[in-house]
C-alpha cells in the first residue's frame, strides 16, 4: 500500500545500508560476551575452550559488586534529583511568561555544549579548595550537572504539549494546587518523567570522565574497571559482568517493548 | 532544542506509560537485588580496618592470617597510582593502612598523616629482609615509617620466539631498530624515567642534575619512534605481547609470570646494565581508627602464605625471607628473583626519593616526550 | 514552598494580611512564580557550574611551586600555552579528530535516520531501540571491544589473512588516530541518529506530496525540502557529538598510541602525575574557548548554507 505514495516506496539499497549500519553498531560489542566464555586470559584469536569459570569467579569478587552498587546508588539518586529539579523548571519555562527565558534555558542546557572534562576539573578544584572530601556525593553532583539538561529537554515538550484546560477545569472544581498537580498535571507528564529518570540513570551509570576526577575512595563501576585494567587476571570476569549488564538491559528494553505491544493489542484497551 | 524531543520521542513517546512503569520497576528490583545478595556475603563490617591499596591486592589470598584470626576480610579501597592515593589521603580520607612505595616515603611522611610502625607488634617482622627497609629516611627513633611488603623489578619482558636476541640481554633491546614499532613502554614517569636513566647511562645518584635531564630526555625522544604504546595498563601490554603485536616491552615481573601461565613463550630479561628495583610497602595512618587490627593487616601481608601467593601467582618479590623457601631457584630466576634475594637487591638500581619540583618537572617533560615534543 | 504551584489557588481566607499580601503578589505575578519554580534547578546549576568555573578561571592565573600553589595572579600559564607548540598541536589534533569523527557519524547516520523516518512503517520503535541498544554497554568495554576488532590478532587482521589478502598482520589499525576516530564514531552514533530522525519525522509530508504533484522527482524533493528541513537535527547531532568528543581522553588513552594523544590526556595529566593544577585549569579553559569558537564557526556555516 505504501507503493502508492512515491516517497514511501520501499528502497532496497537503503534498507540494506541500514541493516549494514546496524551490524556495524553491534559487531564489536558482541565480542564482549564471546570472550567472557573463553578460557584464555587474553582476548585473542583463536578462541580457546568454552568456560563459565569467569562468571563463577565474578561471584567471589566483593569489590566488583560494591562498585556496581555504588554506581546504582549514584545513578538512582542522580536520576531522581535531576528529574525532581527539572519538573518545576520545565513547567516554568513552558508555561510562564518570564523575562530572560531564553538566556535561562540556554544556561540550563549549557552542560550539553561544554565538554564533561571541564566540569570534572572545575568541580575538583572547587571541592578541594573548600576542603570537601571526594566521595560518591561529589560524583553525584557532577552527574547532576550533565543530567539536568537531559531531564529538562525531555520534560519541556511534555509541558508544552499538555492540555492546560484540564488543569483549569480541576481548579474550577475547587481542587488546590498540589491536588491539581498530582491528579491532572502529573499523569500527563508521567511518560516524560519516566523517560527522564531512565535516561539520566543511564547517563550517570556509565559516566567515566567526570567520575574520574570526582570519585573518592569508593569507585563507581567504570572507575573500578579502569583501575582493574592493570590486573589482567581480573579482566575476564569484568567481561562476564559486562555481559550480564548487557543481558539485563537488553532484556528490560525488549520486555518493555513486548509489554507495550501487548497493551496495544489487547482488545478494548487504548494506549495512552 | 530539538535535541531534546529526540530522546523523548524514543524513550517515552512511543513506549506506553505502563510499559515504562514496569520496565523501571524491573530495573530497580533486578539491578539492586543482585549486588545485595552478593554483598551481604562478602562485605566486611564496620569494625575492620581499611586497606588502601593498588587494584589487585584486594583479595583473600593475602589475608589468610587475618581471616584466621578475625573470621572476615578487612575493608578495601583501591587506587590506580600512588600519587592519586596521596592526593586522596591529603584531602581527608582516613585509611588505616596504605600502600605506597619506598621512594615516596619522605613525601608521604612530610604530610604528617602517618605514624611510625611499632615493629615489635608484628610477629613476622624478624623474617623481613632488612635491605628493604633500612634507609635513613624510613626510620625515626627505632621505628619505621614503611613496612616493606612487595618488591620487584622493572625490566623487559620479551617474546623468546619473536625477538631476535643477539648477545646479552640488555636495555638496548628497547631501542632495537629491527623491532621498531613492536616495542612497548610503561607510561608512568615513576618507572619509565628511571629506566630511561639506566638506558641513557646516567647513574641514578645523579638523576636530579641538569645534565641527567638533558641526557635522559634526548634518549627517550630518540627512542619514541620505535615505541608502539606507552601504557600503564598491564592488560594492554600483556595482550599485545601475547598476540605478538609487541615483541618486547618494559614491564614488571608479574607480566612475565602471567604470560607464561598462558603458554606464551616469554622471558623476563636480566639486562646487563641492571634492572630497576622497586620496593613497596605499607604505612599506618596517624588516626587509624582500628589500630590493633591494622597491625594484624600488616602482619598478614608480610606473612609466609601471603608471600607464597605474591611470588607464585603475581610474580612479585615479597619481604618475608621464608616465603622464598617454597620455590626452587630456577623458578625464582625466571621471575627476576632469587633464593638469595639480598643478592638481587644489592645488584639492583634503586629509586631514590626526589623533591616535588623534580617530580613535577620530570612528569611534565615525560608527558611531552610521549606526545612527541 | 510548593514548587508545583498552579495558577489557580483560591485565595486563603482569614489569614494575617501580610502573609496573604505576599502570597497574593507571588501568586499574581507570573514571572515571580516562574522564577520560584526555576530557582531550585538554577541554584544547583549555579553552585555546580558558575562557582567552579570562576574558581577555575582564577586558578588558571596561579602557579605551582613544589606541592604548593602560589596564588599570585599572572598570565604565565597562558604564555606557556601560547609559546610551547605542544599545546596548539594537541588542541588542533583533538579538534581534527572530533570533527572527522562527527562528520563521518552524521553523514553515515543520516541515511539510516532517513530510512527509519520514511521507509519503516510498522516497526519504527523496534528499529529505534535496535539502533540505541548497543549504547547501554559500558563505554570502557566498548573501547576494549574495538581493541579486539582492530588488534594485531584481531578480527580484521584475521579476516584479511584468511582471505589471503595480507601475509602478516597489519599494525595500522590499532593505536592510531584512525582507531580513535572509528571508536568515537561508533560510540556516539545514537546521538547522531536520534536528533536527525526526530527532525525528519517532523517534516510535514504534505510538502513532499505537493512537490511530487508539481513534478519534482525524488532527488529534487530531497534537496529542496527534506534536507533543508532536517538541517536543525543535523546541527543538533553535530553539537551533541562534537563537543564531548573534543574533551575525551579515555578513548585516546586506550586506542590512540603515542600519536593519538589528545588535549584531554594532557589536561588529565596536569591534574594527575604532573600535579600542576593551575596549568591544567588554563588548558581546560583554552580548550573550552576553542570548542566554542569551532561551534560558532559551524553554526555560521550552516546559516550561510541555509540561505
């Protein structure tokens, strides 16, 4: 049916190119799981025997899990804080006539156009001058800077698109501001909030450049991996860990996709 | 600001809210549940001291004695370089026991963050080789600042099948034109510059002179075109040696051991000019919150079981003389060690403490040389 | 206090008049309420961006003596940066690598974004997810994976050798600027695809239909309508990728080899082994300035093209 519209006609070469591009994206990453099952210490060809030993070894390595937990903690905290900060800010920017809105928005999105290294270095200078010890909190602060613009840019269109008349109706019915927010505004921006939480978590979880300067003695996972590069013996189990993280995140995304489809396909139910 | 909807479009726009809720819940539960289970079994509780050390020493094998006595492992915090560690300690981090190297002792002591160690409280002290701790700067009133734990050599690991060795093993192997582009170097000035001094024929006692600076710089600049990588991550160096990408590289003892365990034909050279000998050990924080157990951590590190692991598995020397009795001479020779380690120590070139200005100048010169300037 | 103030709070009755007056004023002035809602985020960003940046600028005028910083202001660090060729060379190299990687990524991603926007009908979401999934793996591990692909006994060399095209493994792939460029292009592909896709998706299809009705062929439609309308997405993709990559140092450290070192590595070294923070601060500021200039130049260029 698409063939009736000339610019929607199927385009074989383009499809092939897109497929090839996707393969290019995946090809190198697949070596991580591959070598996590290889008995050799070094990732090189030819492959040696199949083994699960690295996964077993992973289980005995407390510091790895401590680092993973640090990253999860920082990621979740950063996701929540930057989203909570971004919701009112996005609302103000989308809804109110404020003098200087342009510059304010520009300032808030500034971290998107400044190399992360700069924030890492600048914050390091500040906290060390103030005598604040480096910790997961300083890493979190650095991450909030780079996550806040993402959160705001996700939430802004949500507020712009949301239907104000509902809120007005709620107010007319005598609901107070909080109640209106929770009952009317929040549900309409919820997908945006979720997206913001997820994205900011992802950004923080894998961030290395800022964490390198700001982490104290508790390493985040990327920092731990970096420090372990000096010890080849521990490397294969890091491959195993990465494979597990890979599987979990792939599984989650695919599952949510599945759920979305199920929702859509159920008769008599409409997706939001 | 179009930046913007992009992520929104992908991550939320087309996924239903319900799906997002679920995936997020699953994310939260799934990811936090895993580490919790594992951690409960392994984490040391509050009443154990913290050992602030290089990545790789945070393992049970080195704390056999400690675990026998206290049932659990101490806490760990790891660093990637001793400079970085000192910065963190100076900014207020209190670790009961830290792991610097001997040549850094004066600068570490200068910070006023450490207390001398009462060696009479260490049961394994009598077996510790005096050559490793007898330096003027390391003692005060009969006590020592640093208790040596690991030592070793920085030398050349080379592929016996690929490197065409003519004559004796020597540092000239790393400037061999025939293997240009297949030689590797450690990246930190702490190793590379000192080895550079040996290669350039500068006596280590004169390393702080202006002349030494010029000669070492000239040598390293001339060597650079031959070098494929400068790196401190031993995983890269070993990987490259294993694949044959490199035929010789400046490494620590451990690389040769690890490579041989993977059946890669390598040797750890005994260069005729002498290898660079380094000694590292542990220092005690002046405000160590778990002082008694901190002594147990130190005692466990210098015990024979730790030594056997350190020598046998990591290929590093150990400070406990008795640990060497468990290995035959041939094995030890292959590691650049010996049944009579003192002989090696006496023949080796030692790093000596230098001023902060020297360190800064050396590091900045070295970074420039590596970058090709 | 309530950050989620809405416009419709009924005036509370029977309260002391001062409080009511204040509240009403806040309530009535839209701008004031707006600022109130913005204030938490602005406060955090103010503390976390402006304060450190000011200190960074101040510190860049200091100098080192041993372990101690001399706080006498001076432009010595900048003079060194201007006179010693290493700084300009590394900065230039960083800009070059980032520009090439970004240009390559944007060019290569555009057709994919175009494909998903215009030729995929039923499984758009699946495609988008498929294209972004690889970026959920650890960045360090992805760099490592590139080492496996490009390495001496790596995938490319093994393949070339088994095809009989080369006899001995080639060394050109790994530890070079090319390796850094490839890895960066790969790592940031999602940041290029998504904005381009969004801007393409937004294009009103009726323009294209109208152009088709007027007899424009596919190529003409693309040049005259699709490409200009998707340019904002291309610009966004460029900035999102170019700027962070200029300051990257991990990729260069792991894949670059001696000739692939970037300015980020030097800045990191100043704060690490060299322990000359003032110099590091000055270098970081110079880098930011260079990035800003490069970004503005690019923006002007696209403006000119659009005219």
